[in-house]
């Protein structure tokens, strides 16, 4: 399973960035192999609109099945959940600390995105 974590840099020791769509990087960690892949989010970070949805697509395309971050906008949350990605909230600390808390089931999940009204 792969986990994507919003990060302020491409290092595991970096502070988690609480902004999902505007985080400078996403670190995608393969829990089975331990491999870490950094996704530079600079292009999406500077987008006027839709940064969260574009970031969601990037982490889904990277194969992530879970996202650890601070806050996710409603459209990005809907996109992630629609792709089968579970989102977990992490209040602060390093990427490494967020990953350890994830592994021990200590992170809270936000509520499911509301279905669009017809």
C-alpha cells in the first residue's frame, strides 16, 4: 500500500504541510518496500483555482491509497474518496511522525464528502 503525505520539502524529516492542495511536496511512501517518492507540487501549488483537485489527481496517479494531511477542501476530498483514497488528518509534526501515527492507527479521518444534490 502507498501513502501520500503533504510535506514542506522532499525529506522524511520535513514538517508536514497542513495544506493539501497547496503543499510544496507530497511524499509517497510504499509501506511494503519502504521506497519514498517525492512529488513536486509547485505547478499545482501556484494554480489560481483547482489546486486541490489537481493535487488529488497527482497522488491518485502515484498509486496512493491513503493521504495524510492537515486540511482538504471539499472538492479535493470528493475526488480522493471517489478514487478510493482514504484521507487522514494530522495536526502537526514531521512527515516521519505522521507515518508512524498512521501505522499505529492513531490518525482521525474526516467525514465522507457529501453527495452532490440533484
